[in-house]
C-alpha cells in the first residue's frame, strides 16, 4: 500500500477544483459519441437464462467510459450485459482530446454518474481529490464474484492509504509481445545456425551483411522494440528491476551501458539498420516484408499482415522465430509487465452506490463474464481441442468492442478466453503461441506491476521514459558517445528520476 502525502492530496484537490470551476454546476456537456439509450436488442442477443430480475426493479445507472470509436447504445455486449444483470446503464464516452478535462466536468456535474473507468493517473487524481468512494465494505457485502475473480495482490494496485478505491482490471494476463524473426531461407542458404546468445547473433548478422547485401537487423525507434530480447541478454528486462532488495530503474542499471555498447557496435558496422533513429514500426515492417532486411523484432499482432506481405513480395521466403537469447550466465530470460490496465471506481457523488456494486459484481458472475468475453457458443465462438475459436464475421461484428465494457476480469479464465482473439488468423495465432511457448519458465515480471498509482512515478514516468528512449537512440547511433551516459543519467535524476526512484522504493519497502 502507498500513503498519499498531504501535499499530494492538496495538489490533487486544487487541480480537481480548478478543473471543475468552469462547470458552474452545469450538466457536463457532450461528446462526439452519444450516450447509450434503451433500444431494441440485436437478433443474436441471448435471452437471459440465469437472472430473473427485471430492469424495473433496479435503479438506472450511469457510467463514464474511455474513448472509443463506437456507439454504446448499438453494441451487442451492452444489451447482453443489460439482460444478464437486469441493470439499465447509460454510457458516456470520454472524447479523444482533452479527456481529463471532460472527465472532471462529468464527475462534478449535477447529472448523477455512478461508475467510472479510469487510467492510472485519472484514478490517482480523483482518489486524491476525494471524488471516489472507498469500496472495502461494499466488496464485503456485495462483491462475492469480484473477490472470487480478482487476486488480492491485484487489489493492492487500487489501494491508497489502506483503502480500496477501485476494481483493478488487469487485462489478459502475462504474455510476451515480441520476438526476433529471421528469414530462414537466407539462413539455410548461408548455412547459418539459429543464434542462442548475443555473440552468435553478432556473427549471424555479420555474415548476412557480407553475403546478402541487405540490412541484417531492423527495429523501430520506439520502446519496447529498441530494447527487446537483445537488451534482456544483458539483464535489462523492464522499467524496474529488483537488485539487492531495492528497486532500480533500467536507466540506472550498469548493464544498460553494456547493452548500448553492443548496439552501437552493431550500428557502426552496419549490422543494425542505419535508419533506426527515424524508423517507425511500419517502416521496419516494410523493409522486412519487402526483402530489404533479414531480421526484425516482430510483435505477434503484426505477424499476420507482415508475413502475408512478405509472401506476396517473395513467394519463396520462409521465416522462423528465434528463441529468446541467453545472457552471459548461459540462461535466457525475457521481461514482462503485468500492470493494472484500468481502474473501475464508484463515484463519491453516486446516489446508487450499492446498486453500482451489485452491477459490477453481476458482470463477474462466471457465465455472464464468459458471455461478455466470448459471446454465445455456436454463435460467436466454438471450442476445438479445448481451445476457443472465434466464429467470423459475427465475432468481430458483435464483440470487437467487448473489452471496453469490462469492469474487472476473471484473472484465471480471461487469459484463456481472450486467446480467441488471436485465433482469427492462423499466422498470428502461430506466432503468439510460439512466443509464449519460448517464454515459458523464463519470464521476469516487472516488480512495479502491482504498485498503485504513485504521484512521483505517475507525473514523471512519461517524461522520463521519453527522455531515456531518445537518448538511447543517440547512444546507439553514436550521436552521443557512451562515455557521456553518466552525464545523461545525472540530468535524468535531476529532472525527476531521483524522486521517482525514491517513491517507488518507499512503496516497495512497504510491501515487505
């Protein structure tokens, strides 16, 4: 648990009050997406077989959701939720621009809202300002399905000053997003074996450059691609690492210099794409799929379109996935984050707090939740070899926006249900499943994954991450010498890094 310092509370309340001052007690304005209103249920909406309550017996609820390109009142999932839970809910979507300002206006308006879905910074700000209801007692009396579905450690991420202020939504569980993919036909042509460590990777890339006259390795200029599996071989896994009982940010790890030295060597010798500092993910994909690059750190979600384009451009091309490389200790490891994705809270101003908790709890009743995630068996999905597969196109048509309606997940079952979404395309599915298989038993979880929003971290993280990534590219490309890293690190610490690390460690020590 983390304590909110008095100064942080005052700052939060001040910011909240200032944001609300322009409201004048009005109705909160409008967004581009209209709020949900009762409408006819889609033909494929299953009839409620388990909940006999009627909407007339329950109060109407109002919920603020994050931005999305859809109209809630026409969504299959919204209708399904209404029929299963018996609650009629009006949804208000935040706009794409100035979402925080709009959120504050809605929260302060005389139009009574009950539930809100928040990102980490929004959650911290509203909790600090006293706008969110502590839900400990409501969970005990009205949250049996929620408590069965969500692990206690996950609730730690929503706990401030010893009180739970929201339901943590942890997403689809632990999974690996990227891996190095190589042109296997070229590897075979050159008689090259799959590299197992950084030195072997260097030798493979060097041979490819000499023999094929293509870009040996291309990566995009954004995290996590500029770190990826190669950084992991040097012990740089995620943003944070536990070292001797303390949290150390990747920027402060001595291993970071080793990684940058290696990448700079690749860059100087033309083994790493010389356009790395300006490469977008799309540019790198185009180079790999166009036959101009031999190796790419490929996200599994881009695998289907990338391999399709490669096959179209080079019908003879074959690819393979390189297992995660081993470090100096001879062991492979890869970093993962398991952070809380969203926080679902009940507003202090709600007149229907118990009903709001009843609604959120009902959505996690096992069969109801399964229907939100997967739809109806035989209509939206089918089961083959004990795996869930989508039935297309209706799965996309009616469940494409289902995740927007989640308000917490069954942390054991949702990672299984969710995988139906990667089985829309056999190539995408194959890459996802092989990445996960290769990562079994070697995943290193970011120790800050279960932390609640922490003021010094939340307000500095984006700025400092951008600062680090920008400088990493300069060190890799030689625009800055590696010897200047300590000078950069001093600036990083002075601009909020030291405060962020101290606050992270204050929380970390409180968990022991």
